[in-house]
C-alpha cells in the first residue's frame, strides 16, 4: 500500500469516527474539512448553486400542466380521479383550466407550439418566469445515451441501473450511480475547484447542507458543513450545565473542557489519537468561526414563510452572507424535503408543498436582492424521479423523467428548455408499463450546465460525467452570455 493510500485510508477512517456520537444543530461529519458556458466571473466574484431536492419524486404532470384545450383534456382523461380530487381538496379547484396560470415563453422550441401553465400554488415561480429569472426544463432524468420507447423496450440501449427505485435514483441524481455510491457530482466539483484555488480564502464552507447528510455534496476531499437550525452551535459539552454542574464554581471546569476539546495535542505518540484530536479541534474551530458570523447577522427585511421549505432557504440565505464575509467564493448548498411520494391522496398532499416551495424560492430571491447577491446565486430543483402519466386512482407511481426549474439573476429566463411531452400513454415518449416519461435531457447535461456556470473546467466535468459525451448537446444554455 502506498503512503498516499495509507493517508487517505486513515483520513477516511477518522472521518467515519468523527461522524459518530454527535449532538447539536451542527454535526461532526463537518470535521472532514478540506485544506485551506456562461460568461466567466471576475476573479474576485462569488457564485453559488442551491439544490432544492424533492424526496419521493415530484409529479411533473401536476407541476407543469397543459393549457391548450386539447392537451388539457388529454391529461384529464388519463387522470380523472386526481383532477376530481383537486376540485375538492385544493382551494378553488386550482387544476381547473380556468384557474391555471399560463406560461408565455419567449420561444416555443421545447413546447412545439403547445401551451402550458402552472397551478396557482406555483404562482411565485410564474412571477419569476415572467421576470425572465427562471426557466423550466422539461423531461430531465437519468440516461446513459439517448433513449426512445422502442430502444428501451427492445433493450438496444444501455440503461441507468435500478430505475424507479427511490434510494437508487436519489443516489443517481446526486452521484450518477445507484445506492452504494460514495461521491456526488457537487462534491467532486468542489474538490476540483479547491485544487484550482477557486474557492476563495476558505475551503471550509464550500459545501453546506440544511438537510443533513446527502450524496450530492460528498467529495473525495470535500464534505458538507451542516446547518440544522437558524443558530450554528457545536457539540459544546462544556455548556451542558445539567451534566457538569450549575454553580459558578464549575465555570472554570467548563472553560477548561472547552479548551481541551479545541487543543491539538500534536506531541501525542499515538498517531490515531493525535490525528483524531487535530480533526476534532479543527472541526470545533470551524464551527466557532462560522457561528461567530452567522449568529450575529442582522435579520433580513425579507420575511421567510414558516412552512415546509421556508426555514431551509432562510438558513441558506444567512449562510451565504456569513460565508462571503469569511472569504468563500464558490459554494454549493443542499436543501431537501420529503413527502412527494404521492401514491395516494396526491391532490391533498402536493398542493401545499408546491405553495411552500414557490413562496420560499421567492423569499430567497428577495433576500438575495437585499444582500446584493441574486445575480451570483442559482437555484435548481431535483427529485428521485417524475411520476407516471397514468394515475393510480388518487395518486401516481414511480416514474422516470420529470420537469424541473433553474432560477437566478444570471439565468436567461422565461424559456422552457428540454422537451415537453404529449399526453398519449401509447406515445414514443413513454414506457409501455405505466406510461413513465422517458428523459430527453440527461442529469449529466443538466448538472454539467450548472457546473460550467460555477466555473468547473471541462476536464473535470467530463471526468465526473462519464456519459456526457453520448449527447450532442452538452450545455443547456441556462445562463446569460
């Protein structure tokens, strides 16, 4: 075994140890701190990606709906129970065609002249779309190579593994491999930016999650800094008076314990003890440094909704201000929330989640404008998969492709990219079984386009995205020139 391999193995073992037995809102997998075709950003510019992941699989046909009468009637014909349920469960029959909010894109390439709309609950996203700050991307999903109904059914094309499985497809979206994958494309992008000295004066906060552990931000060297509330605190055993004593006489003891945890003990003859102490101390200092800025920020004038997604976007907004103050130049954030696995009661379950998503994205946008950072931040959506065109009574089953959005001040918005499908279960765009939408845009095309805006180099992108070369279009043109 080489010295390099030994070093990596010991480091990974220590990272595993560090993730055990942790309390507080910021957990110790953060101990794994790395060392300190859009237009190119200025050398001192800041850019951040924010992934909002909908665990369970957002139903894209209940997210962007047909608006022209013939296609609206076609969708309603294959989903009568869902449309009927929306009429009773969702305030004011939001899926009634007269209540939909039509989209008027600047071009009709992806839609082939068909008309589309969003439900009232997504009105804030429509506002961003109209302001040319958001684009929708149709039919995104895992692909190895371009695939059609006939090639899928005949087995004449290579396919991504374990399609339609929650765990596997969550991993594929985030790491381009099924369950068991160790590294995410975001983490590997951060690794490359770190090696190229593009992360600014600190690497410590390049990857931040408000939703605990996730594959997207896992790199070979980079690891997510986790924020679980609107206050950043470490595992401060010295602050637990119930454990160490309430009286003033114990203050010195507590202070000494805190100093002990933050010391490095470099002279320890046991290399494991020494490395573990160094790692623990670095993690606590990392938390202390971030918290010293994050916890003292002046509140935004913008009000964030106290709903499903609102607190997550508020933490990211504050983390962006804190990180920039600490010298960060490139970051990727992860927001995740569940409840989108709507096998039944879809009308009841999906509408309020969509309202939460749209209102929270709008609040985040307003906060970023307040901070002077909206042009420097891009929000994009992800999910396990889309859902079947054919309804399962009042719900839908696991699908394949789905529709997504990309939003930001640097986004060339008011466009619908990718491909928007017809609504014929027998059509070439769907599998025979359950009419699952076959992707026309691969996750690798989608994420590579985001990576280029973050200024990840093509060599890294082609290494991280092994199937990208199979697609003639490798940049989806999300951003302004």
